């Protein structure tokens, strides 16, 4: 139940207002939407907040590393494919669900089906888990920011590249803890939590002004670092290493695509509940398609800019630290990844600059601001779902500052665990299972929920519940069986991977046994066969009503098409070009071509990506990662420590499953009123539905819409209820 929804006028109040023709309109609060929900102070504020969430530390250290590992040209190409076919469609979906249903992740999926609330709950659990360790990384940047004022720099000179380890008090392994916490690191982490609270204590009202500082400034500081970097010796060679378009053969390796997908999800902040929460504070008729493109393009722009900054500096380190032609030395610098890049390699370079203190301050302030933006967006995602819930509306009744403060205090406690000497090792473990497992799992479920459950009564009413269920079950059974066959028929073979003469010898399992790389052919053929059988079965068991009234082409569209997903596309494109104009264009060649190229609309292909492409690709990626970790493990961590990370992932799976089986555990008032907004004390007894809210805001006249309350008793299609018109929506 959406707490802020209760501030809407009741239906009877709306009717009374309509009767008062000529009366002066009540003044509209500039800080709230027409439906009474808080809103961003401007569209630019929303863009800054969303881009701030998307652009984070991963753009600065993870993207450049992946470019070096796979070759800049090959990885950038793979990344753009993943961005266009996975990241941007999911980003659009999350923004649209939040904006249409005026709620965070839990209720956005709960409005589809009450059994799907667990998906939203799992996403915010993952987001909270991420922000607890992410805040420690920002805290490390904060320590180095303040210490950059010290002359000379404490991280300069010999051993400067190991200074950050002394700040952490880093133990050699996850098992060698001395139970020592870094006090200055934890104080800095608590300061970051305090800054986060200040930014979100009043929701989007306070966040709107915060992002005007925390978002533009890092871009300006990156430009300062780029200008400095380009003046350094060796910068040109570093840029050429980054912008290397010679390794196109890498595109034939599955791992580069898995890496591109991971970077895309990590960078865009999808599957964390952030974009759903942020979208819910937009005016309900705001153009979503343009928002999505602005966010995605600025995000990739930040990644590319970061790449140039990083490789200009790495080129300088190679030129000044390595003998000419020493490929081993240069590879060591260019292959620097993750925290080693920004806390070891960069400080070494900065300490040699003229005006080193200034550039140290600039660099670590950039890291702080990039991190804070992303951090408070994840905290806001958690705050939004709790604030909107019936738990807070009818029981706790906490204000936003109180709720935000409680979440930040709890987060600061969990962050303390990462400030111990083994904290960085545990961070790596937990990050692996939340990001590589949990977020991909959530992405699969989010797309599948929208593709196969959103407005699915439309499909049920057209072809019958039995037919629709046969097709849904057949498709996912075929997908899972195809993945199992593809992975199991490529058995693991232990292979020596150490260079000649190097000790100790290092081995890894590669999946070249049995059928090896050809195993996918069997899985693919079996999956396609089961899919075709499910289509035939769905057609044979279609309802009598479908047999009498639908042509073969329309029947097949309702079976294999995505008419239900297009309900959400209607909302998106209607906001972009106007409802009437979009209705006249939809499903016409000219109209769909227009939707493909215009920034304010999304094309026909979007429904295909949501329903088929994203769930399929992410399922394959997740199962592939699980298989690899099963045989090769992750890092050099003990199995018992990896189990802790696995338990975090299983907790996300558990809440999805348990809520699907027992939806009453998260029942909301909206379930009891058929999706209507329940009344609060002092309001009239009438309520307003989501559709009535849209009509109220847009000014459209409400039209009665047929609802099939019992799918087995299918409504006859007539001229009044839509007939065979594919635009008929439940």
C-alpha cells in the first residue's frame, strides 16, 4: 500500500469538485505531484539524481579494467550490445513501473500480482547489502581526501602504493584476522552515512538540491584530471591501449559477454529498486522514453571519460616506471583492477605531479561524490518501499527523517563489519554473490514478471487460461532444460594455465569434455522443440471463444506475442507523443518506424526484449556463472567463507519463493480493495484506482473498462468491449 497515495482526494471529492464549475482551482503545492505524492523539484533534478545513481565508482575503475582485459574495441562493442538489449529496456521498465504505479519496487510488482512482491523485496535487500559495503569504499576515499591536505602526501614516495592497505589494516587473507578495526576508516564511513542521511532525510525534496552539487562537480573534476593526464608523458600510449580495436576475436568468447552484462547492470543501477523509486516521484504524464535515453547516454559518457582519465595516467606510469619494451611491467600497470587502480596506482602517479596535493584532493573528492550519489540512491530505494508500505502507513507511522535516520543507523552498524582488517576480503565475497548472482537473478525475475504476468488477464481473456498456462509453462520448462543440457554436456577438464617455468603450477577447469563447445547445439535444439510443442498445445487448447472469434494470425499473436507488455508501452509512448496520437500510430508500419527513431517513444521490439530476450540471456548467464564457480571456486577463499556470501544470495531467493507461496505475508490494503487506494482517517469512503488517478492527472474522461473477474467465464467480445481489436486492454 502506498502511503503517499492516501493523500489523494477521494472519488466523491473529485465529483464534487467537477460540479463546482467556475470555482477557482485550489493552489497546487509545487513540491508534490497532482496525486499528492512528493516530486522532484525539476526534471533536471531527476536526471541528475538518476545519472548520479548510475554513475559511480564502477565507471571509474571497473569499466577501464574490462576494456584492457578484453581489448577496448571488443569490450565497448559488447557493452553497447548489452546496454541496448538488456540495460536500457530494463531501465525503461523500472522507470515506467514506478511512475505509473506511484510506488517503489515492492508495490510496483505487487500491483502485477500479489505473489510477486517478493521480487521487489529481494531487490531492496540486495541494494541494502551493496550500500553497506559500498559505504566503506567511500569512507576509504574520504580518509585519503582529508589526508591529501597533508604536505608531503602520506601516500607519496616509496611504498606509497601500499598506503591504502595500512589505512585498512588489511590482513593477508580472509582467515588471518586479528580482530582489529581501523578507527579512522570507520569514522570516515560514519561521516559518509551522515552525509547520505542529510541528502535523503526529506526524500526527493532534499535529494533534489543535493544532486545539484554531487552530480555536476565530479564531471568537472574528471575533466580537470583528464586535462592534467593528457599533458603527461606516455599519455598517448595509454589512450591507445584503452582505445584498442585490434582484438575483435575476443567477441567469440562467452566470458566477454558475461563481463559486459555485469558491467551494464552494475553501472546503470538497475535491479536495485533505485530507478523504480526515483520514477515514482515524477509527474505521472512525464516523458519516460527520453528520461531513459538521457540517463543511459550520460552513464556511458561517464564511463568513456573515466577510461580516458585512467589510461592517460596509467600510460604515464608505464613511461616513467617501465623500461622500454618491458611488456610484463606495462601489462602489470594496464591490468590493474578494482581498488588497486584508484588506491595504489593512482596515488603513485599523483604523488609525482607538480601540485600533487591539489590533484590528490581533486581525485579523491571525485571518488567521494561519485560514491555518495550512488549510495544515497540505494538508501532512498529502501526508504521508499518501507515508507509506502502499510507497515509504515498504519502501524509505525514514521516520518521520512525518522525512517531515513533509522535505516542509516542500521547501515552504519553493518558497514562496521567491513572496517575490520579482513573487511575487504569479505566485501569481495559478498559483492560476488549479490552482484554476479543476486542482481542477475532479480533482473531475470523482473523482466519475466513484466513479460509474463503484467496485464496477463488480456491474454487469458483472449485465448483462455489453459492455453496461456500451457504456453508459459512450456516456454520456461524448455529454457531451463536447454540450459541444463548445454552446461552438463560440456564436462570439466583440468587444464594447466601457468606460463612455462612459473611456479607454483596453477590449474583451472575448462568445460571442453564430452561435447565441449558444441554442447549448446543439443540444448538449443531441445529448447526450440519444447517451445514449438508448447505453441501447438496452446493453440489446440485455446478457448471456444477464441476458436469462434479469432483468426489464426491473431490467435498466434496472443499466444507468442507481447500484447500484455504493450500495455506498459502504451503508457510510455502515450506520455511521449500523446495518447490519441500514439493510438493512431500503434501497429502501423509508419507509426512503429516513427517510434523507433523518436526519443520520446520506444519501439515494437521493446516487448520482445522484456518477454523473451532478457529472461533467456540472464538465465543462461546466471547458470554459466554458477557452473564456473562450482568447479573453479572464486578467489582463494575457503569454502566456508564463500558459503556466507551464498547465504546472502539464497536469502534473496528465499523471500521471492516464500512470498510467492504465502502472499498473505505481505498483503496490503490495496489487495483488499482490488487495487484501489484505501482511505485514511478523515477521508471519504470512496477510493481512486490507478487508472482513475491517471485520468485525473491527464484530464482524460474516465471510460468504463471491462474486467474479466473469472477467466474461465470469458467475456464475449463486442464492439463495446473491444472485439478483436488488439488495442483492447483489460
